[in-house]
């Protein structure tokens, strides 16, 4: 009898290691045909706004995410159904026209990661395991500077300004409170292999879900 996919949510603040941990776990579960679903692709499309107005938007609040589409896709994957995964341009703050078709296989492992992975109850309830990664503000800012300058084409001054005025305050208000919904809270300063081992151990303890 085949089993439905298992969905693991990995939440936490900016640059806490969510993506790296998800990738490490995926690399260890090749036989389970793992899929990584990043919340980064689900930011609201701001193409209707001018570039100047887009820059004024707050991207660190739950409303910045298209939670309706996100929930629809996680539900579909949890049932073994395909989705058209969106892509997002952080440089322009718009959704790209191309999508990626994802077709889960029976017994696959879906690793869903993002700031607000544990924020919405209707999404939390679709997850079989909920993980929260914590990290201190200083390390988070250092990692964000390194990431955004290289991968998102931003300058250091704007990164620091956004972190102090929006990222950190919104983390305290919207993200940190969701740790209470986690099955496990892990220190993001730990090595990626160590953190992955912790999560893998919990995945191994999950009950199976026959389809």
C-alpha cells in the first residue's frame, strides 16, 4: 500500500538556516524523492505598483505572502497531487511568468520552509512535523548581509536599514510567537548536519499515513 507524502514545516527568522537544513535533509532522503517548497516563491506579486512604491512595501509581515495559494499547494502536495510552483524576483518584487511543475510521488518527503511556515493554522494543520530554528540577531544580520548582497543584488546600507526598521521588529511581532506551535525548537547556530540529524530523527518517529 502506498503512503501519502509527509510534510515537514521548517520555520524561523531570517538566515536561521531553514533552507540549508531543508537541503541537507533532502540530500539524505534520496529514496523518498524529497521536495523542497520555499515560501520565497509565494510573495505577493507587486507588478501593479511602480518600482518606487514596491520598495516602500513591508515584506516582513504575513500579508506579504500569498497564503491562499500557499495553502492550496501544500494541501495538494500532501495528497500526492501536482502543483505549478511559482517563482519570484526579489530584485523587482514581482512574480516571474515561469512556474515549475512539481509532481510528488507516493511516500515522498515535502520540506516546506519559510519565515511564516507556522503562522497560519490552516497550513500548520497540514504538516506532520513542525520545526522552529532560533538564532541571535547579530548572527542573523551578518548572514543576511552576505546573502542579500550576493544573491539579491542589494547594497549593505539598505540591508542594514531594512533589518533594523522592519525585519527584526516584524520577527519579534509575527515570527517569534509561532515557536509555540513547533514540535521542536532548535538552535540555528548548530552545524547544518547536526540540525538535520535532529529533524531526521523526528521524521523517523512519525507514523505512516496510508493513502
